[in-house]
C-alpha cells in the first residue's frame, strides 16, 4: 500500500484556505510549514505563551496526504477558486510507500556523543560506553532529543561548567533532557518549569527512566507562577533556558529573578543574527558573554551582578 503527498507552495493569505480546501477534497491529513524550514531563511513565529500564534509564514508549504488512487488533477482543478489557476499552482507530488514506521523512526535516532563522558542513548540501543554518563531518552511529544544544536550547546556548557551540588532551574524543560543531564553531572537539585502539560509528563517519565529523583516540575500558563512558587532561598546557581529569542527577551526579568547573585544564566534557541538583541535584554542583570556556536545557533551565558 502507498499514499501520495501533494505539496503546494502558498503565501500567508492562501495557506489556511488551501489547507481547509484540501481536507474537503478528501485529504487524510494536512499540515502547513515554513518552505524555508531548517535553512538560514527560516521564519520564526512567536505568540504569547498558552495562546495560538496568529501569524503564518510568508512563504509556506501546504502538504496534503491522499490515498494512492486519489484524482490529483481533479483536486487541483477544484482549488482554482482558492488561489491561482491550477495550471499555475506551484506544486509537487511525493509518493509515500508502506514501511515499518516504528523501525524507520528508530533508525533516525542513534546514540549521540556530547563529550568524552556524556552520551544520549535511545532505549532501543546499547550504550556505546557503559561507563559514561548516559542520558536514556526517546523522541516524544516534547522538545529535546539531543539532536538539535541548541540542546547540544546547553549540554556542552553543563558538562564543562556545572559545579557539584549546584541548584539548577531548567526553564522550558521540554523532555527534561537538560535537567536530567544536570542531575547526572552532579547538581544537588533541579527544578523543571514548562507551560506545556505534555512536556511535564515527558519530563517526569524521562526522569524516572534515568533514576533521577531530585527533580521537581511546575506546569504553569502564567510565568509569574514560577516566581511565586519558588522561594527566595531557592534561587538557582544556574538557570538554563533553551527556548527561542523572542520569548527569552520577554522572560528576561523573570529569569533574572530566578538566579542568585554570582549565579549563571545559560540561554539558547538563538540564531546568530538574534544574539545581540537577546544579550542586550539581559545586560542590566548579567555580565553577558557569547558562548559556542553550532550550525548558526549560538549560546549566550552570563554571570549575575
């Protein structure tokens, strides 16, 4: 059995209209994504935490999955009232063959070596180095498998700089990978904070899988709750936040309050061209430095004055 994917380029004005129309034409699924995803031209979209983002990519692609016997010519013809005439639609077709999807997914995630002593190992693999610090982690609903440069930048910093016994806050904890790494690298206590309930669930499951008990979680749709629930004596030695540039700028006052004097802030999810603006947002509390860079993503760190 196989399927066919119809992928149509669309601007912001037409993408959602095409998505709805394709579902009406019998598509099994439809998604809209940035046509420039994973390139330097990728367009970042931001919204308020807990609220849907009202923007859409200027140059989008609408991808619709159909059964192999779908009449694609007729479907394109029926879209003429939505956007351009079908003869001018910028589209392509891709065939999707029946596969062992579980095995295929697993094959895309091999163990990742972060440093000489730190590895990320999916549950279906044997640890390449049983004597290393191995983070046992599977891909799931929350961000943070270890494959993205921003996660690797944060892990590298923790591996090189985290002091034994430190208190750590992982703000936007996602899968919990950074919090779990901090504990395995010697932190005495870690708090994970996220506005996504799926992230909290994933973090709890991954912490249990890695036998990490000294790990608290907060789920909040209001960032001020994190400040209210954490007492002054619980200010962290290290706050790590691997999110995105605009949310980091918005959260700067909150993140600053979570760090003790002389403590460290570690920020990632920042493209090279966004680094100066993020650094400026934190300068009033921290002596900021630029850290390592990987594939156009940068790490910013700072010491609280």
